[in-house]
C-alpha cells in the first residue's frame, strides 16, 4: 500500500465530505517515485467551531507515524462545509519548490 493510500485511509476517521491527498513529491528535489511531500484538502463537520491550529492538531494526531518517519512536508487545507462552499470548492495552489539546492 502506498503512503498516500495510508494517509487517505487514516483521514477517513474525520468523516470528510471532501478528501484529496496529493503527492507533490515530484515538485521537489527528491528521488523519482518519492512519497515525502503531500497536500491534504479535507472538508468536514468535525472542524466546526475549531480554530485552524486545532484542526491541524487533529490531522497531526492521526498521522503521527507518517510525520515522524517518511513525510517531510504536509500542506493542510482544512475547511468546514460552509467555508468550502464560500471558497467555491477551491483550495490554494502549491508554490514551486525553492529548496533542495535547486
């Protein structure tokens, strides 16, 4: 099972309306087929009434093993359904890599 699939499976615990896990490793200075850089877009009622830091902490708790090991970077875009709707169902694009000696 890929690391991306493991992340997706763990995040289903939050009963998401929308869940997108994107492996962005190819955008960075890492070996081919790496699974080190991910972007997560998650929309869930679980986030109602929670400030962004508390939302992030929920994700960090679920992905503790991955974050202590193979995952180097994790971009989180976490919304309630009403926030997601207000955004028109769009999340920010990731910036180009600026590190890794490029």
